[in-house]
């Protein structure tokens, strides 16, 4: 990290299967020996963050590979554009029918669609019970709550709409808190935590910047926010692309508004006078091959492509950081974006 930086926060947004991009980002950080001292996450970002924070430094990337199971190499096929679309669409359909082993499965044996009111007993299409077993296998709870890196999972109270932050410095973070952060209704049912029903933090803030920016610390901080939903995109062609673009905007615009809010706070609130945070927003923008329902494409080849994209983008950002091209230590909140275009 830049010598002027005293702390490094990694903020991971939601996006289900798109989260493989974040795993690639972390691999690049690990290879450069740039390890965060605070990780905050929503949804799949909370899951990835828990796997990182809940393991020793030398096994974190291996645990992420265990979670994501990308193909080791390319499938070797030079898919034409139509063939690649067909492959990805088939993968989405397979997940909708059978779920994702180790994470979620259709409600009831063979699903529950034959019932007169199939969702009466469970307000979700999939059961996330398998996620508990996977997290128990991949995450050491004592290390997760051990202090370094600090870990924060973000969820929303279903009945009140309030944000809920589960922070390892304020109390013990449990698997239920991580599951709650990833419970996006109606795909997944809410999670009962201490008598309160909680859902995916992405309905409020898909990239939980509030958790980190409200506590800037005493010295210069570098904050890397990994957003799986690009706010910029081309004109959609067809219903599928329109649906995908609408999903991107519903989540990505949250992040842009949050950044605008915190820019104002750092500029005008006396409580933040003298604070210095450089926020680098790394967005998964290379989505030309993605299809409608992309967040349900867990196919090994697609996972590998997303992982590689994250690793490549993060390495480019780290090169800029090493070259002194990022403004570290400037007063207030400084926001930068991916190298190929200005911040969204």
C-alpha cells in the first residue's frame, strides 16, 4: 500500500454469481501482498468477505477457489457469440431448476410448485440451508471475530427497513448474520436473527460504503469498493438485455448516490474536517458476454472468466497505485474509478 496510507478497507457489493469477480480482485491483492485491515460486505460480498477474514493469509485464495470452483483452464472451445450466449443461458436455467450445490436448493423436494399455494410456507424460491454448512466448513469463526481484519456484514430489517451492521469489533458475527446479508427476497427467504427477520443488505445499499466512510479513522485511508453492477452501459437490445440493465441500475445507482452523499459530508461536516479517504470504485464492467439472469450463472467457465476479469482489473489499479497515479492523502473524500474511464 502507498506509504502515506495508514489503513486499507475493502468493501464488497452484492451480485450472487457475479461475486467470482471479487475473488479475482482479492487474488490480485494477495499476490501484491496488499491485505485489508477492514472488510465490509453485502450479500455475496459478505460471503466472500467472511471467507477472506475467516482464514489465515496463506490459505484465503484457496478457500475462495473452494467456494467458487472455477474451471482450471478455458474449456478450449472458441464459442461464437451465439454459442456463448446459449451456454450461459443454459447455465442460468440449470441453476433455476436445481439451485447451486453448497449454497442453495429449490424449496422442498423437487421444489414445491405442485402445491396450491407453493410459497405459503417459505417466502422464497430457494432454501439457503446449504450455505450454513459451506460457511462452517470454509470460515473459522474465531479468526473471523479475532480482530484483524475487522469484518462487517450488512443486512436490512424486513419489518422496519432499518440497516443492520454486524461488526466483529462490536459483537460476535455468526453464520446467521452472513446468511441474512445474502437473503435477497423473493429469491431467498428472510433469516430470523434474535427474533428479527433480516434480508439482503442490497435492498438498501448494495455496496455498503456507509459502514466504512462513517468511520474514517485518524490517518489517510485507502478504500477499495468492488461493485458488481456497472452504472454505465450501452443501449439494450431485446427483453433480456433490458432486464439485465434494469437490474444493474437499480443497484448501481445506490452506490453513486451514496458516494455523492459522503462527498458532501466530508466537504461540509466539521466532524470530518482533516480526514483523508481515497475511495477507488472498481466496477465489473466487462459484461458484454453476460446474459439475462447473469447472477444465476455459476458455470465453471463463466466463473473463471469473471475471476480473471477481477484479477486483471485489480492488478491494473494496483499498478496505478504503485506509480503514484492515485491521490493518496488528499484532504476530504477523493473518488477514483477504473482506469479506462472516469469514476461513475
